[in-house]
């Protein structure tokens, strides 16, 4: 595995993205909407936790900046791109937990 992106080191993320790539458009859109809803709920939960400051780190900030290049397949799928971009602003553990759930759901 070539770990070029911050999330490439997580096995479930790579597997989940491969499964997402093979979904038909309607399923991909539905899942993207669900992911966005889950991310918003997690963010609200973190906002309630006043003691926790969240930093996404320079590598993820750079990734958000580079998303405008649209080099990855999912950057060209607007609703999925939005969901993944929103997810990438979560703490890593939350992001990885969501991707593990996506992988578990899609591989079942």
C-alpha cells in the first residue's frame, strides 16, 4: 500500500473507498447523504464537549486545499466528495470508525 494520504494508513478506509467506487449512483448518493448526517451529528456532539479542542492537522488541511484538483475518483462525485471532505474534518478516530462502519455495511 502506498501511504500518500493521511487516511491511506487505515486498511478499512481503503477497502471502504473501493466498495464505494463500485456502488451504483443511487446507492452512492443515499450513502453519501447518510454519511453527511452522521458527520453533522458527531460534530454537534464534539461542540457540546467544551473541553475538547479539535485540530485536524496540517496534512488534512493540505488535503482539503488540494481537493480542488479533483484527482481522485470520488472528488468528481459531488455529493460523495462533500461527505468525505466533511468527514475529513473530524478527529481521525471518528473518521476511521465511520469508514470501518461503511466497510462493514457494504461488505456484508
